[in-house]
């Protein structure tokens, strides 16, 4: 009878430990260093993110990394986009 009680306590302890560890949050990743735009461009009529990137010999991935908050579905004439950026010091 005592062995069952001890086993039940061990199982309960392990269950609490697993739940506690599973609920622990991983540390937040370090914030990315902000970029400083070195070359800007004003969007023209009917241009898309892809078209601007292609015309300036950037990949779409590069273009989007220079413009992380851009909404490519809602570009407007005269909107400034970044075509070259460096990490802030």
C-alpha cells in the first residue's frame, strides 16, 4: 500500500513538472537591428512591388527586407520605398 502511495506522489510530481516546463515561455528573440534607407524611390502609376524590385535589379525578398512594413496590395502613387539599406549603427 505504501509503495502505491509513493508511486502516485512521484507520478503527480512528474506531471506537475512537465506541465510547468511546457508552460514556460522561451525568451523573446532579440530585436532585429533597424535598417537605414540609403536609396529611396517614389512609386509610379500601376507599379507593383515586384515591378519596382525587378526594375532595380533586386529580388522580391531583398525589396521586402528593405521595406518590412509595406503593403504590396495597396501601393499608391508617390509612396516612398527603400531600394538600398544598411544596418543602423
